[in-house]
C-alpha cells in the first residue's frame, strides 16, 4: 500500500487475533471476585460501555505497535487509519491519497486513536504479550465455577434448561396429538418468556416464575392428552384436541360417540337410562323464499317419560320477502 507521503510504500503487518470476552470477564475488571456474583447485573449495566472501550483499546494498541514496527520509516496515523479503518480516511476528489484527510471523528481533539498512537511503541507481534491468555482464562473460569453460588448457577443455566424443556414438550406434543393447536399456543407463550430471560441481563424473578409455571401448565395438558388418547383410542385424537381447548366438543361422528360411551363403560357399569333427552336443531337459511336473505333459525325439543316440550325461534326477511 502506498504511503501518504509520495514515494514511500508501507509493509504488510501481522497482528494478533482479536480476543473476545464474556460477561464474566467484562465485569471482572470492575468488581472483586467475591462481589461479582451478587452484583453482576448492576455492574454490567454501569460499566459495559467502559469495559468494551478498554478491550478494543488493547487490541488497537497492539495493532499500532505492530504497524509501527513493520513501517519504521516515518509512518503516521493517517497511514494506519487507511489500513485499519479505510472509511475514516477521506480521499479528495482527485483520488490522490497524499491529499486526503482523516474523518471528522478521527480529527476531534482528544481522539482515542491519536492518544494511543502517540503512546504506542514500535514492537512486532512476536515480542508482544498475547491479547488472550488461554491458561489464565481457563484458571479463572475454573475458579469462578468453584466458588459460584448454586442459586447463581441455576439462574445462568435457566435459559438453556427452558430451551431444552421447550424442545422436549414440542416433541412430545407432535407425538401425542395431530390436532394440537391448544398446546402449541401455550408452548409459544413459553418461548416468548424464555426469549425475555435470554435477552435480558437482569433476570426478572416474575418472568422466571411465569416460565416455570408455563412449563408445568404444558406438562399438565400433555399428560391429560395422553390419558384421553389412551382411553378414547387413536381414532379420537381430533376429539382430544378439541377437549384441551376447554370448549364444549360436539360428537359428530359415530366412532366418537362410541369411544365416549366405552369410556363410561370401561369398568363394566351400564349407563342408566336418561331422565330426559334434549335435541337442538340450528340452521341458517333464507325465509320466507329462496330469494330472501339467510336468517338464523332454532328448534328445541325436550323428551321425558311424563312430557315433551318443543320451542322454536325463526327469522324472516321482511325487506326482500315475496
């Protein structure tokens, strides 16, 4: 790459791979280990911006030191910016790099890049301290897990446990029922609660309680569905799905009525003759002629040994009657 100054060229630079930090490492630089578990969430919210800048500064300083070592003959900040962050070096309309300039954010007084550049000493990568010390971080993780409180460990594992529970419930739902919209709706509620816990640094106790209660609710519905499917038979799966919704389920097919009857007779007890029988007929049809607008009609009939009752409610189109 050509130097900003005409007639000079810049050498290729070998730099460290960027090292990432987890939330534990971000908070570690701001609180002691003994207080980390109890106030981790508050510390993250307070210092996350500062910690991120510090992590980026370490990597930036390392790159600048390597860049200066690879280009000892008069390299300047503009050269580094062109290589490291090209969008922050504005080339003039003539296309000549020598007549370009730094972006507005790079030119502000007290800019972090300018400060680090002035402080960075020329030093190749092989003479720098590694950005990521695997041994140190491994020992730190082991020490953290050794001293972590069980309650804090459960809170950290809870989103993963809820996701595993959600997958297990979904698999069981697909195995038990074909028509399982009622259970799927409850699993969707659990999914939304789990996402809130996963994306929220401050784990709300009310959300945790709601998620656990939702798991219990879905498990209860699945147990009920399995029991009904076993007692009513595989041919009544659609009937079971309707019963889970909590609404009244009409027995439209003969096999469904037979399955329900057999459920009552499974212990060998005969069904007693009913004291009364009720019949309800509903229809939406045009009246008084086929050209009239459709209206609701209902007929009710009650039969017993002593009496019978018949009641009807009918509608007619008074506008387009003939």
